[in-house]
């Protein structure tokens, strides 16, 4: 019964702890889709122990690759830069902190807007990562105070799980400089920071942005065909970027949409989707609605920087 949707063993649990009653049925479906099974042992006094079995084939002579805790070497930011992380969720605090510290950044934590304001009155930071949905003083109000009352111009990157249309534009109107949705990737977060931090050493053009795994799989590692695709991208992409820039300058929303659509059709071939999917989708929505030119310009800077870095990487591959 407890594996059925919207069902819990005791209705008091929902009142005390919340929950939708969807976790177990989703878990069961995921396990069964992988040809496994799930079971449990129940003791009303001490709790329930769940266990599951998944069948895997054992590969002979397979090389074991261990995950590395080394920093992301593809984004270069001068070590010691000071980051104020304004976040109330404990898990998000820990995740963001370890990502930033692994890449040489000095992290100060504020668990709410009020504490962030107190820290900003006494300390200076190179960049602020601001959660939007916080109890008490939310990210919008906190940013308003640091801009209008404290007159602090430090770049602010909004972090929110609400990936809704117009959310980024709302953040920009509140005085923030950029927006990243949660859960974020390490590379995505570092790219955002590198674009806004006041440091000439923060660069994108030395990154390992390009990932050719998709092309390798689709072409059975046909190097001649892959080189042809790379040459087409290097030739066409700068032209599309120029078209997009001119369309934004002219408030040509139809031209913006066409250029963005063209970019979205190609970036996935070179592994750029994890960074560019969000800004390009946002630009597509805004151009369809014929609004948000300021936000379009902000997203365009991200797209231009990443594409320029990718082309430099591809040129380096040609030289090898």
C-alpha cells in the first residue's frame, strides 16, 4: 500500500512532517525500470529499513575510474577572492561552499538577509551569491538595501530553484547582476562568477568548455567527419553571434529568435549545453514575448563569451 501514490502509513505523519506521498512510488518505478526490486522491514517503534537490488553485468578487465576532488581546472579565477554566500538551506550551504573552496575561493556564509546586511556593513567582498527564497528578509529586499542604502556595487548573482519565465528579469530589476538556477553545476557557477568578478585573471578562454563525447558516439569516433563538423562550427558560429548582436541592438525580436534557435541546434554537438541551455532558452522565451531587452543583453554576453572560448579550444585541437 505504501508504494501507491499519495499514501502514507499514518495520516499523522503528513500533518507532522509534510510530504506528498510520491517518494516511494517514484523510487519503486525507477528501480523496476532498471529490472530491480525494492523491499522493506518495518518496526513501528524504531522505523523502516528499505533495501533494493539492481542487476549489473560484471565487465572483465574494466578500468575503475575514481572521481577526483580536484578543482575544476577549466575555469581560472585568482585564488583568495572573497565570496559572500547568502543561503538559508543547510545542504545548499555545504554544497556551494565546498565547490567554491575547492576552486580557491574564500567563502563567508550568511544564513539569511539580515546577517548578510550586517556582514556587508563591516566587510568587502568580490562577489555575492544571493538566494532568493529566504524566510524573513528575502534576496530581493536584501539586494535593495545593499544597493540603495549601503550603496554597495559588488556584483550579485541570484540563486533560485524557481526557473520561471521572467524570474531573471525580476532579479535584474531588483539590482542583481545575473541569475543561476538550482541545482547548479560546478562549471556553470564558476562561469557566472568569472564573468562578473572584478579580476582580469578571471578568464573563460582557457577553459575546457568543449566536450566531443557526443560527436564521438554518434560518429563511431570518425575523426575525419568530426573535423568537418568542427570546421563548420568555427566558420558559422561567429556569424550567428554577430547576427544575434545586431538583432539585439536593433530590438529585432524576430531576428533574435532565429539566431538563438540556430545556436541551440549546434551547441549540444560540442558539449556546451550544460552552460548555454539556460541563457539560450531564456532568450528564446523573451524574444517570443518581444520583451526584456536588458535581460537579453545580459544573456548574450554569456553566450558570446562561451562560444568564443569554445572556438579557441577547437583551434587548439587543430594545432595538435
